[in-house]
C-alpha cells in the first residue's frame, strides 16, 4: 500500500469562503485555548525521516506523539484549528501556552519567538484564488529533531514542494535537522509571494492601458482599490516575515545550526527583494490612481469646454431672438417684409463669427 499523500484527500472548502471566527474573548486568562465547536475535526499527518529512512502517513494525535523518537527528524502537521489537538501536542512537546494561544487565535502578525526549548514562528501563506487574494496563518514550532506545523484551513497543500523534496531526498533535506526544515518552510512561504506580486503587476499594466485609453470607468477605480488593498496585505505579510528571518539569523540558543544561518541569509535576501518590489508596486498603484483622476478631470474639462462653447454660441442668438420677440406695438421693422429673414441672417452671421473666433483662439 502506497504512503498517504496530502493531495489524495478532497478539498474541505474553498479558500474564499473561509470566515475567521473570534476565539478569544476579552478578559480571558492568557494561555487559554478556546475550543470552537463549529470547527471541523483537525487532520494530523506525520513524516519521519533520516538519512536512509522515510515514513509518511496520516495518524491521530496520540499516534503522532508516540511516533516521536530521538533519531532522525519528526514532522507533525495539523490541518485545522483544534484546541484539543493543540493541547495534547503542547503537553507532549512542552509548547508554551502563550504560543499555543497565538496559534489558535488567528490571525497573528508574522513573528519569531524563542522559548526555553523551542522556537515559535507565525507565517502568512498568501495565494490568489479566482483572482482574489487569500491569507492563511501557518504556525511553526520546532525544537531538537522535531517540528510541528499548524495550518489554519483544511484544504490543498501549502508545503507540497517541501514534502516532495523530503520524499525524494533532494538536497540536504534528509541530512540536516529540524532547523533546516523550518528554513525550507519559511523559504517556501516567501517564494510564494513572488508569483502573486508578478500577477498583480501584470494586472496593473493592463489596467493602466485601459485608463489611458477610452475605457476608464468606475469599474477601473474599483480594480485600482482592490489592487491597493492586495499590495497592502502583501506588505503586512512580507515586512514582518523579513524581520522574522533576521531574528533566526541572530539566534544564540543553539536550535539553529551555523550551517542553516547561511541559508537563512538567502531567505532574508528574498524577503528584502519581495518587499522592495511590493513598495515599488504600491507607488505604481498610486501613480495609476493619479492617472485615472487626471484622465477623468481631463474628460470633464473637455465636456465642460464643449458645453461652454455651445452656450456662448446661443447667448447672442437668444439675445437677438428675445429682442425681436417683444410684443411692443411701436417696434421698428415690425411690419417689414424682410424682417424674418434678416433676423435669421443676423443670427447666422453672429454664430459664424463666434465659430471663427473660437477656431482662431484654438478653443474649437
């Protein structure tokens, strides 16, 4: 029987349909794990690997705890926020109650916190689903030869590339410890930001062409606002993640090996690069908004110009018509044979003179 793979199970729910529920009420004691009765049961998967061995299967939380052994690296992944599962893992691995509370009470700001015997990382995995940006919190605990990941939702694979690398023994995945595996997870989250940034950049280029052309509508304004919100969400994820990597690079506890810090520097460079691109795209989005407003003002000015020219043309014509429309008995030309045609001719000559004057001044 082939080993269980995360891709084998069906999707639980679309990402965009997910709604976060408040778990921690004001006044609750620190470290309290509030259970959500409406939350689906969590799925627990186990990967144990060493230089010459690999084991992957879906287990219960008790089986996952019992499978931990000093030899090799044990990776326990939890899909879904289940207070019972988190409490059991916390008791078995000595996880701090405040860290468990942050893992359960989502969303938290990306951060890295060091406790006595383990590290606690908060990551934000972003993705585009049907054109909408979705955000998932991933909590990572790692200590000596073990790592625990808690994903917010039960859905498609977030760390599929990392699992495939371990499964096929690529690179140093089976040679290094849990700190290197934590680096791989962190780096995979950061690398996933770049396709999103590229997609948003392409959408902004298309939107800019629409605005400069003749299709600048209210829908374009809504698209600009959506892009600006997505870039803001990216910045909120990338900025603290970069600082998170820097905190791991400065580790003095011994949980992060010197060899792993070299790789963390590369992840830090990726974070800096992603942040610089996001900041550049935010400035571009602001420029597109200014172009949209300028285009709308220019079109409004063109409309006002045409209306002003038409009004200016009809003002003298209305004056002439009002003079000859007076019903006074002693008016001159009242019974003149050519009065009607002369009045129309005067109106035509006046209008033609105004048009010629407007063209000469460049207003027409």
